[in-house]
C-alpha cells in the first residue's frame, strides 16, 4: 500500500496533480474540501457539526476533520493506497493523521511538495479567480494572507516530515504533464 501527501502553497497545483498522479498508482484521492462537501451535503452527523463552525466562518476543529477522514479512508478499504491533498496543514494535524493511520495499520510513505515561488502563485490564483468564481482567488490581498498563513502554520511540516525522511520537494512550475512526470519519477525513485 502506498500513501502519499501532496503538499504546497495555495495555487501550487496540489489538487490538479493529485488527481493526475492517483491514476498512475491506482490510489484514492482524498481532498479535505471534497470530504467536507460530501459530509455536509449528505447531512452526516459529522457534517452537521462541521456546518455549525463553517456557518460562523470558523475553522472546523481537527478532531472533526480527522473523524471525517477516518470514515472516508474506511469507506475505500481495501485499496492500493491514498493520496492526501489539503491535509495535513499543521503539525498537530500531521500527528493526528499519523495516529489515525497507525490505528489502521497504515502510514504515510512519502510527502511531495510542489515548489512554486509566490509571484507565480499569485499570478496563477488571480487567473483561477477569474474563471472559478472563488472570492479568495480574486484579491491579491487575500492571496497574500493565505500565503502568510501557509508560512506560519503549514511550512513547519517540511521539517516534521524531513525528520521522518519522508519529505521531497520538486519544481512545481511547468506544463501539467511536465510536473506530473516529475512527480511520478520522484515517487518511483522513492518507493
């Protein structure tokens, strides 16, 4: 079984690449955004709790997110593995994910970061904002706040996974297929 975290700043292409790479290894793509949407639209108990926080503009507590992820993982078992996109975002979430996977006799095998400089990310996000309708992609000020939040909360995960010898960074700039090929050769060289 192969379990990968795809990692990077907002706009680095995590979701796009996860959906392309998953097919190469027959993995299940687990996006926390999709998991939230599924639970809230289906009105699950966890979804109802999450909506209470989201409706106030608050972050859903980690324990609720982890519980949703556990149910999502269980629903796809047995499988060849998972590619996690958008989670973990903090050290506490990474530790919780490790504990969850360990309880299921699984582990994260590799964390691959898509490295893209901020100037390129802002360009990408503003362009995406014109077509996606996402309000957080339509303002350079909001994008900069998201990048700052990444630096403060998510960037420390780099060292967390380096210590475990699971972290690798690749150039996330280029055509989709170029980046996908880089990702696949990096994963192949590590597994």
